[in-house]
């Protein structure tokens, strides 16, 4: 069954922050930074009388073709970001430095990815500046490398970018020839700055954002979080709510039996082993900041760019890579990737072979991220 009745939002208020945090956690696929930190930063501003009580959200299809848009957020290893708390103005300083370096005035903000705390960064800067936020993003999920967004995949140049940190360091990049080189330069800088930093990049036009962003993903996260919380309150299965809203399917349920993590060149990498409670099957999920690849008894059952989300078995609260612990009882849900991540051009950058896996991409099913919704089960 296909649905097209998802409600879109035109603003974000304090009342919807918990829903948004849960929804962005699911689409973060284990990464993107802690939604709780982003939510608390945003709630603090919304509670402050000197800032507005709501954030304006505009649909991508209504953008002025000549509008100037950029993304703001954080880069670095999630485990370090959980401990290295921000000063609070890093993204705003990055935005202002981008405007100076690019000799432009930004008209709207957009999340670079819709997963985790990076979904909240444009909302925070929106309250500080009065700029609206586009109901879209450049991944439809979270992914570990900067070149893995739909803007760079579809040929947008690295025209201007800024990295800042809590100490006031500001580094400006201009006219970098390749997104992959941009990733290498920024990753090395981030490691030098302590493992996490804030960014603003690139300078985009409304026409390009309309065509190459994943549409209505803020609305999707808001709807997804609402449905999860409503299912909990009604004593229904919240994991089924996740599948219904996202067009995903439950891949596995079990108990975390082993987790290996390491810090590797600015990333958190490793794998988690999950065993069935009643049965002898084992699921192994590997990750690089985000969950990337799942094998059931040695057979691949889900892989990037499709989303793999680890959820608490009872509440469907998303579990981040950094929060996986021995003994947790979990559901593993696979969610089809947005169409913009499944083109030949995109798969060369975000497909399993781009991460070193020796097989091609076998899609889970039809995505509702950035498009229509598939029913529970997804395929």
C-alpha cells in the first residue's frame, strides 16, 4: 500500500521538539550527533524571551530560484562530540564567515543531513538570525563523509566553506577542485581541532536546492517522532509505527552480545553483534559513524545507502553508535534510501563498494524519504 497523506509543517515550536529528536534519531542511522544535545540547545533558545517562539519552515518547492542557501552543522567522531561540548556560537560564526568569504547574504538555511543533532543546527542558527529553514536536506539520513551529499553528488562545486571551533579558530576554504579533497582537508583540520568542529558550506542557489535536495525531511522526522510517541502511549508496538511511517521493515530482533569501537582518522568505526533471544541466528552490523552494513549469518540483509536503525525493543527509541551496550534488547529496522541516493552517480559515492564492501547495492524497497510513503513492510 502507498500513502501520500503525510502532513508537512510550516514551523517548529517547543511542543514538537521531543518528536523531532526521536525522528531525527531514527533517520540518523546511529550517527549525525546526539539529537538530545541539539534538542536541549534549541529548547534553551526557545525558552529565552529574546528569541522567537517558533522557527519558520519553508517547503523547498516554494524557494525563490535566486535565493542564497547554505547548510550549517557539526563534523567529527560522534563519540568525541558527546564529550566535547560546544560553546554554542560555532555554527553562527561559520555562517557569518561564509557570507564574508563568499561576498553574499544567506536567505535560508538547510540541514546538510537529517540525522541526529545536525538536524537541529540550522534550527538553532535560525533562532539566532531570523533566517527560515528549508524543509529538506542533502542526504535523507546521516552519512560519514562530506562528499556524500546530494549537492556534491550532482555536481555542485565546493565554492566556499568554513570550519570553526569553540576556541574561535576559523578556517575558510575556497574553490576546492573535488568534494573528496574537501573531505580530506576538513577531516584533517577537524582532528587537529580536537575531533569535532562546526561548519557552513556550500553557497547554493534556490533552483539547485529545489532539484537536488531530499524534500520534506523535517516534516518526516516530526511525523515519525509523533507516531512513535503515540504508539508508546497507546501500548502499541512503536517499531511497527517506524515501519509504517518510513516504509521500512523489521530486519531482526535480539540482544546485543558484543560491540567493538575504535577511533580512526576522525571517525568512530567498528561493529556490533546481536543474537536472537529464541533461536541461533546472529546479525552483525558494521559502522563508520553510522550503521552501514548488516549481515545475518553471513548474508547481507541491508547496506548503504539504505538506512539501518537500531531501536530499543520496547520504546523504539533510536540507539546511537556511541550508545550501543552489551545486553541491550533491540529491534533492527531497514529503511529504503531516498531516490537521490540510488542513482548510478550516487551509488559510486554512497553505495557499499564506496565503503569497501565487495558487492553491489540490493535495495530494500520503495522509499518514502523525499517522496511518497510505502506501507508497513516496505517491500
